[in-house]
C-alpha cells in the first residue's frame, strides 16, 4: 500500500544484524511498519563476536598497496593473519583479482573520501539510538595502538596522516614506552611504542545489537525466523519469499551481510561480496584493561569485555558457513602471546568465527537495486558495526523520500 505522500508504508528487512536492524529502526522512525526476517535471530552473523569498535577514526580502508605484497607472502604461510585457501574456487580468485586491482592509493583515497560522511556521523547515529530506547551502553575510552618499535608505530602514524589528508583528522598522541605501560598495564616488554587515539567508542556488539532488536520489537515490528530465498516485485510492491513464509510489503531491504550475493545478484547488483572471516574469543586478564588495545603488527584488536578481554583477528577468505578452524585461533594466540602479559590464554571462552562482508572496491553497497522497491545494505567489511546505524539512517531516508542522499552516491549498489 502506498502512502498519500508516495513513500512506502510497510517494509520487510531481511537480515537481523546491525545493518538490517538499524535500517528497521530508522524506517520505523519515519513511520514505516517493519517486518524483520532472519534465518537465525538477532546478531546471528558478524554482528555478534566482532571487536565492538565504534572507531571511525581508525576506519582505514583495507585496500592499501602494501596489502598486495603482504597477501602474496601470506599465501604460503598457514599461520598468517590473512588466510587465502589455495582452492580452485574460481569466484574467489576472480574476486581477489578485482580486489588486487583496487589496492592502489587512488582507490584507497576514493574509499577514504566515500566513507567520510559515514564516519562523521557514525557515533552520532549510535547516540540517537541510545537516547531513544536502545538500552545498551557505548563506552568512551582511549584506544591504544602498541608496537614493538617506534619505526613500526610510524606505519600507523602515516596512515592517520593519509586519512587526515583525505579529510578525516584523527585525534591522536604518540606514547613513550613509559606512557604506553601506564595506558596498557598488560603490555609486555616486547612492546616499546604506542599511539593513543581519542574520541572513539566501543560496545559489547552482540549485546548492543540484541538491544537494538528488542527496541525494534518494542516499536511494533514483526519478527520472523526463516531463510529468505527470493525477493521480487509485484504490482502492489514487493514479495519476499522465505522457505516457509511469503511476505508482501511496499519495500524490502536485503541486509544479509556476507550472505548478500545470492539475493543481491538476482536484483542486478554486480559488485560481489565475499566473506572475510575473522575469529574472536574472550580471555581472563590479571591486570586492568582501560580501553581497547590495537596490535597492528599481529593485526589483532582487543576490547574490554565482560571483565576480561575479547581478542579478535584474522582475515580468512572462505565460505561463510564453513566450520571454525581452531588453527586460526592458535595462530592469533601465538602472535599476541609475546606482546601481552597477564593473560590466561588457556582459559579462553566464546571462541567464535564470523564473516566480514568484503567488496572488491572497498565500498559498501547501500541503496536501490534493479527491482523496484528492493534495496540492499551491506558490504561494510571491517567497519560494519561502526557504520551500521548511520547506514540505516541514510537508507531509511532514501527509501521514504525516494531521493538518494548525497552521502550514499559512492555506495550505489548498481555501480
Ligand atoms: C573478527 C571481527 C572483528 C570485527 N570488528 C569490528 C569492529 O570492531 N568494528 C566494526 O565496525 N566492525 C567490525 N567487524 C565487522 C562487522 O562485524 C561487520 O561489518 C558487521 O557486523 C556486518 O553487519 P551486517 O548486519 O551487514 O551482517 P551480519 O551481522 O552478518 O548479519 C547478517 C544477517 O543475515 C542473516 N541472513 C543471512 N542470509 C539470510 C537469508 N537468506 N535469509 C534470512 N536471513 C539471512 C544472518 O543470519 C545474519 O543475522 C568485525 C568483524 C569480524 C569478523
């Protein structure tokens, strides 16, 4: 049914991760009646065990030229944080070839500039949610990047300079070895230099996204659990076909994270999405942790979580439904153990694998598809938690007004 002003009155959101639920919440804000369908439930995908960083200041595009050299070396090192299985999956190799073609500074700058409007408003979009019924805290604390040498620290400092040159200055301070130890009491003697990054937040991501789901329900959404197999237009709007359900509405949003390709491709979206799988687990610690710790040399992010530390890392290009590989967890521990003292690695819990939805050009897919009334939202890669709420806000604006916000131009799914 169309509203008198022409905007949709009802929408089905497929996927109850941070992106889908944020779209649902902001659609409700604009008076749209929402049904959310997920094959499992709230925060069942990448939105659960990620590092929880709402850190737009560190949202550095992945496609640096150095990634190419690093990726090639990783191919022959099973313990490397980047893992590309030497399989015969032609889709993966074609994706990686496209990704490699974007590992240039010109593409990097394009991604950094495209992300500016998302990064500028990502924390504010969280504040809108928590001020209006999403009952979960966001924590404001300094982030500390720690390095084995001042030379290593310069790599991050140069990246922050590039980000500033692209229009996103990041508040940060270089730390001496002594300052680093004050800031990160867990730092081992192997760590010698640090950079403190201010103005960022963190959350317990699964808990936050579940609270967002509860808020969407409290505002009147219908929740269904089913696997969606198709989305199409019909005379009155759209029809979402699930394995044991058919739902009609005026509009649909496909926000299925790393599982986006199937439904999105049929809607004319040609940019592929691949699962960049990451692992996390929680460990007890013997010293206090004041804020997130970033260990760029190990490519690991650590976040205070439930009195301990959630440790997250690895980028493994594999099927999003493949089982967890314990060897990847062992590789993370082997790389971080020398850098942190007072961590009870043996007592880890919540061992988890989840899939970052990665696009070859580093830009998310947010907006209309070839099927009238069908939209996609996903492909945020490393930064979908931080950018999820602002994505939901901008997409809800596009769906209800029929106009693509300028901030979404670079994310057009039909590019
Ligand atoms: C180890 C790790 C650490 C990370 N750390 C951070 C971080 O600190 N900060 C940050 O900003 N980002 C981080 N990320 C990235 C972030 O987690 C993702 O970008 C984000 O969660 C993607 O959200 P989403 O809603 O698009 O997808 P998901 O959360 O994966 O949600 C997709 C949903 O779709 C459902 N679904 C799939 N197919 C179907 C279907 N056919 N029918 C119905 N439902 C379906 C799934 O069940 C799932 O619930 C990290 C990721 C990993 C893996």
